[in-house]
């Protein structure tokens, strides 16, 4: 079977949302609001939400704090993945990864290409695993957040998704090599 098996139990995960922007506030942040609405409407738990400027040290400190928090399973960031000098989200977050989830970037760009064509090349969307916490870095546009959540992340964070999903791996993420 491929897709959601409705006969299985849904297991909510606790998600922190970070919006990286020099200009957005809670009132003007449509990307973060979209993520929050979507994750809560699917039954997940919003563990925290922050807006930070494009500052590598601030981003890294916040994500590090969330990684250390046992009450947070997943971090999703929006913004700062472009090519300008102020876009530093991947540089702030990827050094925290124990493992990079290369497939996420590949699949995200395939999905994004359907929406924005070759403009997807201007995104450095990335995902990884850090001390048992899944981290996804999405571009800052609301459209990119919708594509990332609706077509990729939501399925992998649904415990009913088959043939496999990230939720079923969570109990084993901190296993050590024999």
C-alpha cells in the first residue's frame, strides 16, 4: 500500500516553527501562520513559534535550544534559504545535523518545480536529523511552505503513511552503533 492507511492510529508530533525574516512580525507572517494552521489542522501540536531576523548566531541558538528540548520532535523553518547575502538559514542550521536527509531537497525541488518552474533553483531547502529531532528548512514564501508541507512533510509526519514515515523511526533515532 502507498499513502495513508486510515485504519491505523494517528500519532501527533510536537513541532516548533521558526520564521526567519528581517521584516515580518506575527501580524504579517503568512508563511508561519500557514504552517501553524496546517500542522494543527492535521492533529499535530505546535510546541513553539518564533520569528527571528536573518542572523546566523540567533538562528543557530534557537534551533539548538529546540533540539535540546525533549518536548520538541520536529523543527520547521521558513525563510533564509535563498541566495542573497542575508540568506543564512542553511549555514546556521546544517552544522547542527548529525545526518542530512538528502532526499528531502530532491523531492522538494520536484514539487516546487511544478509550482514555480526553474525558479526553484534559487532555493536551498534542506532537511536533517540532529540529536533525534527532525529539521526541515523551507523557503520563506507562503507558496513554498504550502508545497513543502502539503506535498512532502505532512505525509512523512503522518504515522499512518505507508510504506513508511518518519514518525515510526522516532523511537529508534538515538540508537548507537554496535
